[in-house]
């Protein structure tokens, strides 16, 4: 339950461990994980060692920069990194070497984080929830390499799940942090829209993109958040007395998993949560879901087509087939449809601000199924008919991207094969501390 980042930092401070020795201890495991999962697009242990040596000098001199100094932190390969490849998982950008770091990368470097092990694999240009479609090969699930890791931040989830690093960053436009977090059994946070800078992050959809962290425990998410927003004291919020908590479970298919075993285990976890004093359970439908999904589809389609327009004309065959197909299909929206989608977004955000004035959090499964086979393109849907696996994986996460609400995916159980049962906890704008608090209460009820 405790922070691995903080434990490593204390070990470095007391000289019981050092950043270089820690990296060396991980070296064989890093190579093994890469062979099994293809989590990294590029991997350079020598470069990471040089960065670790600089960090270790700071510790010896008493000048460590922060709790993250010397800590390996992963970056999805959408984050621009100066003089390092930033490929977006694509052939088109395979030789792209930015001249500047993304803003959040600059912040991490200022804190002394070691970002130099390598960039993490993803669904090409972040336009898919499977990470099975990358120019550099698919990302495989660390529990079973025959299964999907989820996407688009698949490499980030795998690097954290396998213990290669305590923290990694991803992006989330329809669920791309939360879906791989759920399929790989880790924690993933999509913050409130625009809370973490997107400056220098290759976009999919400017209106819907969010930058968010993945970790194996809540404490490490809170440590990162407190460095970003020290005035908010998120870790204190997470550990504060909660008083009462009104929990909304959505009625209907949008609140229920497709897989009956997953749904049964989710319900048992919810029952353990709501037996705690002060936790009150409510059932009600989520309003305007169809309108949310329609606006989301138009906005992401129009903005993605705009960003990729020139490449689609000049280099269409260099895209992965599924990404090319989606970009072309979404490039036909009219300006009036796009503007109406933006207008609807604002109205819907106001509506849900009211919903979360009545309830503290919304709780539902993060994904409705366990990890599909890595080559699966269709799975059974809610109507019993075979449907696109992408739509199924996105069904429970994507509404909260249009709304810009903070949403946290947290494991609340496992099935017999070791795959996670993950819950998505959604809160009001700016209430990330409340989400972490609710998740901590829940996990302690289940696992303490």
C-alpha cells in the first residue's frame, strides 16, 4: 500500500541503495519483459545508467532534487523528448527527433526523474484502445502474452505492472490510460481536463486528450500529484477522514460488465465497499449517454482528421490499416457537426457538474470484459451480436473524456487467471484527491 517512490528515495538518501545499483538489478528483468511484451519502442540501459550516475552524485552531495530524483519514470511515445525519438508508434514519425521536451517532461527532468530508459509502445498515434496496432509491433499483456495489454497507453501499463518502474505517463482520449491499467492490473488516473499540461504531447484530439499517470499503488500517484500541485496536498486529502460518501452506480448496461464473472466479482467488491460506515449506495441512470457518445465521435474524428490531413493525402499507406481506416472514415464530418459537438459538450459538462453535486462519485467497471486475445477484432456485445472490440473496450470510459471529469481505474479483485477486476471511480471537476481517497478506503476494505 505504501509509496515505492518514497521508499526508494529514502533508501537513496540513507545510502542503503543507490539509483545505479537499482537500475543494474533491474537490467535482466527489463530485457525479459521486453522480449515477452514489446513494451518499449526503444530501449537504452546505458543511457539510463548515465542519468542514474548523475542522480547518485546529487544524493552523495546532499543535493537531490526531489522525491523522484533517480526514479525511473516511463513515457508513452507521444511525449516529445529532446534529441530522443518520439514516434507515436508510427512509421511516419520513426525518425522524428524533437528539439524540445514536452512541458511535463521538463518538469520531471527538473525533479531528477530518470526518463532515459526508453520510450513506451502504444497504439499508433493513440488512435485505438488495444495497443495491438503499432508500427513497432503489438504490446502484449504481462499476465498472458496471448492477450491484449489495452491501449493506447499499453507500454506504460506493462512497464508499471511488471515492476520496471513505479510510475509512467500515458495519454487518455477515450480511455487510453484507464483501459490498459484495467487489463494489466494497475492504477490509472485520467485527471480533470487540462490539469496536466498537454504542451509538447502529440495530439489525437485537442478537446478530449488528457495526460495521466499509471502506477501500482495509490500513494505513488499522490506523490506525483503533490509535486505537480504542492498547494493542493492531495496525499493529505487521500488519507483524511471521509465522513460520508454518496456513491452512484449507473443503472442499465452502461453500469454492468458484459462478462458475467467480471460483473459478479465487481458486485462483490462494491458490496464490501458499501458495508463500510458512511458509504451510501444509490442507483440511477447516467443522463444523455447517447448524446455524449455522438458528440465524442464527431469531435475526435474531426480533430484527428485535421491533424493527420496532409499525411493522409501524401502517405496513407504508411499508417497501420485500422488507424488509416478510422481516420478516413472520420474525415467527412461537416463544420456544423463539429461546432454542434462542441456546443453539446459544454451543455453536458454543466449537466454532469450538477449530477456530481448530488453524488460524490460514480462507480462502474472500467472495462466490461477481461483482456481479449491480442488478434481479436470482434467480441460479443450487449445485444449478443458480435461487435467491434474497440467499441466494447471504450464503452465505459469514453463518456468521461468528453465531460472532462477526473476518472480513476483501480483494481478491486482478480479472476482465477490473475486478470484484474477494475473499478472506475469518477468525481467532480478538480476532485482527484477525493477519487484517491475513495479508492484508498475501498482497497483497504478489500485487501488490508
